[in-house]
């Protein structure tokens, strides 16, 4: 993916709430989320923190460069291969697969609002199901 003007709409610091769907590893609930999206080489760098009452925070770092996508988080699974990055209209779609399954992350900014959708599939060829739905606002000063 070549650098794209749509990346600029995602830049900044965002805070909001996450709706968490039940999985084999977690219960349904809500969390507070914060994203920071900064320019990176041929893409963006994304830092994410999810704080849920009674649980350790999930901290993640993503690198989107060209048409590749790498995700690192405190769950500790290092990506063996990059995922893919592509645009679907004004939505950035980050898709990764591993022997553990598949995740599809969608980010779409509209002025000072950012929507995050994260779906997961286990096994990777199963139909993806909702994992997180986030609604964020741009922090003042961005």
C-alpha cells in the first residue's frame, strides 16, 4: 500500500470505550481504550492500551508499512509473518493469520470520531466474529 492521504485522518491521540465480546479467553464487558496513531515509514505506527476493571491492561504496538501489518502485544505472541493492510473505501483494514487463527482490524475516522472493529476467527478459515467494537474521540490538541 503506497502512502495514502486517508492515513492522515487516523493520525492523533484517541480515547474512548470498547465493547468486548465473549471468547474462549475472555468474558463480555467493556473497557477504556486509548490509541495513538503517528506517521511511520510508508505508513503509520499505532499504540493501543485497553484497560478493563479487574484485569491487567492490554498494551499493543502495530506497524503498518506499505501493504504489510505487524502487531505486538502484552499477550506475547510474536508475529511469524506480516498481515496485510488495505483500504476498503475510507476504512483501513488490517488482516492477519497465524496457526492460532485470524484477526481483522478495521479503523475509520470521521472528523473527530474514530471507529474500531476487531473480529476474530478460530480456526483462521472460520467466519470472523466480533471481538471488540470501539468508539473514540480525538483528544484535544490534535
